[in-house]
C-alpha cells in the first residue's frame, strides 16, 4: 500500500511525456529522476529538488496492516513486531509508548527489570536477573537428591560435577581428596613454559608481565614490584614498555592506546580560528592583520596582503566555496566532499571505505552515501542499523556443565541441556532445531534437540572416537557437513551430519586450531590458531586454497565468527585483550575494542544485527557492545561457570543456499564437499576420500593410498569378525606351523587337536589327510632347521657390515634433547609440548567421572 501511494504521488509530481520511467520499487522526483522508494522521507533529500522529503510527500505515506506508523513529520513505517519490543525504533519513540508489562511464560520468573528467567534458576545461588530478584527471599536449601553431591557447606551440586578437576562447591569440597582420592598430578609443562596453579601452561615470558593469563591469575602472584621502564621508554597503562619515540607518533603501540592519549603538539594549529606563524607558533586568527606583532617573525602582519579579498578574483580558483580570511583565503567543500591534493578542487569522499559507516551494505553516492541491508533485514529509521525480521533472536552458550538459551529481548532465559560433563563448543542447525556440541571430558561430539532434555536419552553421538580436544564446532547448514578443530591433534576435520563419513582436511605440526566459522554460500572456512605461529587462517570447505589471512598483531586468538551480510570476520585475542575485525579478503582491519577489564580472557564471539557478543572465562560472564563503535559495553549474563562457546540462534544466521551435493551425493563415493568460489569457472564441489585413501582417476571413487600415513584420528574401523575354527590347508606341510590367532583361545594346542579339526572339516578325505599329518614332524624339521641357520647367518653378516660402515663414516648426531632445547634462546608463543593450554580443558577419563 505504501509503495503504491509513493508511486502514485511520484507520477502526479512529474507529469509529461519526456520523464524517466521509474521501476516498481522506485519513486519519481518532481524533476523526473528516480530514486529508491526506501529513501523517501528518511530525513535526507535524494531528489535534486528535494521532493522526496516535502511535507506533502511524507504526509501521504500510509503503512500496511503489518506495519506500525511512527507518526510525526516523516511518518516512517516499521514492522509491527518491533512495537513494544524494548528497543526504540521510531525517532520520536512512539513505538515504545503505552506498552503493557511483558508477560513471562509459566515456567519463567519475572525480574525486577522486566526480563524473564527460568524458574529453575531461582534460589540456585547464582544471580541471573540483573537486579538479583531471582535470589531474593529464598528458603533454606533442600536436602540433596540421590543424583546430587552434598558440599561441605550443605549445598548440592550434580554428582557428575564432583571430582571433575574443577571446584563447583563454594568451598571446593567436591574436589577434596577425601571425596575424590589423591588427585592426579597435571602433565608437566615444557621447559620454557610456566605451570599455572589451575593446571594450564603458558609461555614463561608472560610471567609477571602485569597481565593475568592463568585462570587463577597465579602467573601474576608473588611478583616483585612493577618494573619501571628505561629512561628512553614509555610505560603503557598495562605495564608494558615501548620505545619513547613511539609515543604520540600517531600510531597505537600500547594495547590500551595509552601511548597516544593526551598528545598535543604545540606547533600544530587546530581549527579554523588559529593561525600558524612561519616561525612555528600559533596565534588566534583575530590577531592577524590587527597592526600588532604576535608572531616573532611578523608573519601575521604582511601589510601588502592584509585587507585584500582574494575570493573576488575568480573565486580564488576554488571549485565550490571560497572563504576570505583576515590574511589570505581558503577553499571549502560541501558535506560529502573534501579538498583534493591541490587544495582547491573538491572531490567525493568514499564513506563506504570506513566499516563503521553502515551496519551491513553501503552505497557511495556523489557527495553522500546510503546504507542498506541484506535480505531479511530492514533499516532502522532512528539509528540506520539493520534489524532482523522474523522471530526474536536468542543466544545459545555453554556454561561448562550445561547449555543455556537467553532471548535477546529478555523474554526467556533457561537451560537447554544439562547436566553435562564439559560442554566446550557448539553450533546449531536452525532449520532442524538441533544443536551440535563437543564434550572435552567425553571426547565426543553430540547432536541434541533444542527443545531441551535433562538426560542423555535423546543425545546422538556424531563423532565418538579419535578426538583429542575438540575445541571448535561449525555446521555447514547447506550441505549438512560438520567441521571441527582439535587443538591436541592440530587438525581441522569434516564429517557428514551423522558422522558416518569423516576426513581430516588440515594437519599442521605445532598448530593449535581453536575456533572455526564456515561460509557455505561462498565455500570457505575460517579458523583461529594459537600454536607455534598464531594466525587467522582461511581455506576452502574442501580443504584447498589454505593460507594465513592475519598473522600480525595476533598472539592468542580464540573465538571467531563471520558476519554474513557484511562479509567481515570478528575475533577475540585473550593475550592482547582485544576484539578485532577484518574483511574476508584481509582488508580494512580494525580493532573494535581493547580493554583488559571486559576482555580479561575472551573465549568466543558472536555477531547479530548491530551488536557483538563475547564470553569471558575469567569474568565468568557474557558481554555485548555496539558492533561499529565498540561502545555501550554491558553484561548480558553473569555469575556463570566457565562460559566458553556462544552462538546466535536465528533463521537469518543460516540463510538458504544451493546444495550441489544433494542429488546422489554429487556422484561421490565418499564425501561431497563444497569448493571455494575462486572464479566463474571454479567447480561447485569436489569429492573427498577418508584418511588413508585417495581419489580414483575419475575424481569420484576412492582407492587405497599405500603412501598415506596411518591416520591417528580416523573414524573407527569395522569390528573384527568373530573367531572361527582353523581351516585346514590343502598343503600337506601346513600343519607343521603353529596355530593362528583363532586357535589361541586354548591354553594348549596339540597335534591331535589340529588333526581332529581338520578331519571334521575335510569330510570324506579325513583319513588320507590324517595319515599325511602324522608324518609331517620329521619332514618339517628337515626343512626348517636349514632355513633358521641361513637367517641367522644373514643377520650376523648385516651386523658386521653396519659396524664397519659406522666406523668408517664421520658424522655428528644431534639427538640429545637437552642440546635441542638449550640452543633455542627464545621459544615462540604456544610452542612446545602441547603449547599453552586452557584451564580445565584436559580430557578426563570416563572412570573419573563415574567416581
């Protein structure tokens, strides 16, 4: 309806046969030009005559039944679902006026702030409401159930949490030796690493550097007083030292930016009301040409130039505006243009080069720009941010022993899965309503329904063997393939959604891949690596075209996510305490936020609309901030227990795409994997084979690969066939050999037993075979003994030859591990025996959980 009225009004505004023909989604200006209908009455005139912002045009706009009218001068329309959602969308705020109180579901508790949390969170000792109303007026704790563990302070926790290496009781009694026995010592750290009290290993040079890296902050305990920097150095706010010449040089060298704070150059004249003398000082502009010397060199009083208006002579050569000054003149440009190198000509400013300009899509116009949104999103009138259409979005995050769901509008906060052993990574299939999650203790990847369950009856094991430390999980929702990282094995692997077909795509020595994000619409995957060479890596979903995307300015990259509409990557660095972003091609990199307080040890990151979310295991909270500016940081969830992975649950996060492998698995004999879109002639998919096999010449079938190394994390092999009785050989001498493995179940095997078995199998010829078998003893000895002597003689000859060769060869062998380690002065971050590992992320045997 609104579009029809706009088109009708545009047609009446510009009658005539010579006008331009506008499309159905365009508005005709009075001068006959066409603009997008979405630009009408948006506060900025796009028509050259301004007819798209006149009161007559805006008052003629009417909203459809599925929209809400903001009223006022512009009469903007917003989706009716945005009415009373707690978010101000209209400029005048009319969409949030006269709203009734939020109604919570029956199993939800209303917080004092108006939000809703699960009643199961009430009186659990953790503040889930921002105002703590879920912990107010709580009765005394009830007795523990049969599946609970009673702490020493009488509180109760699930028995699964006891003796798991992580204290869950307030007094830590669930990990006391009297309950768990003598604790197993943690594995030793590498020589150039520091062992944290909480069990993880970090680089030795991070000890006493002013920034806690251990979960228990033991790397900063017992340190001497903060060291002062050298006289030629500048000390950053976090205690680090940088060269003094780097202070106030226009480039940020400290992680907190303190080296560029408070900088002021006395010789730099700022603003249009200051005049810079030739001798270097600055004086107010009103003191120029006032017949009084203010500059040491009298440059503010050139008598021949004072009182001359250069703009009267051809506009001073300015392309747009010439402004006469007390001394000289200057050229000015209208908004959206800037002076070129000659100082006179105005050139267009490409505002779209700055990723902060628009939320998703940016269109540069002469002297201006326009923001737009991808499919399924709508531009918000007041903030020009892209808001998602459809159901409310929710956050899904792990809380070590459970997976929680938090609605972004505050209407729901509940547990989805739990209690669990150690949920570390997760991703969702929005269309199927399922969640994939990895358990570090069980060393498995599961699939569960999002409807929630309190037991494991509906959990499906997708990958159950060959995992070391599955730290990251990502689902290709188009081709139904599951990707995961393993920091212990240094691999990135893929399997179909059921885990039946599996392949290792990336294996690098010294690598510690952590988080992973996939883009099946373009055929790429992205992952972080905090190993020997810290980086942000990029590669095809089929494992080809792999290369490091970001290698500088990263030390401990953790979580990573992809914003599909803007095609930008966001990641957090736990060592640098930063939140950064970059285009998928590696361009326009920027640091969104650097703050050791709210980014103490960030672990995962997620993006939706104009907001970025991240989890922090030291702060034990989930935070959010503005996606473009990094401002408005707030705690979304608090008092958690090691929140690790986090994703956004919404249909627009997984838009539909073409599945080229859907028909007959693309003709592939094993896995059909999407290929990266490198060009118009690139393949849409390629076939892949399991570890230990290679593609046949047809590119589809799989053949054994004798040159392939034995897989260490391959899928389980088929179970062995049940033991069978030994089958007699047609060779009469075969009975002289010892029985095979199938006959090993008997403690003593005699010739008579073998003969009986042979007779039973041979049927009617049993007598003849038994007669031959009785004479094989002396014959076998006559054959075997000469062979034994020949083999012994060959071994002795070979040993003598190798001894002679060793004496006649000069060589140096550097196999001494002490030599190898002492010759390396400094070890790169993350290098060594296992690198630096995360707290409580060491796999625990299943027996310890049962205990």
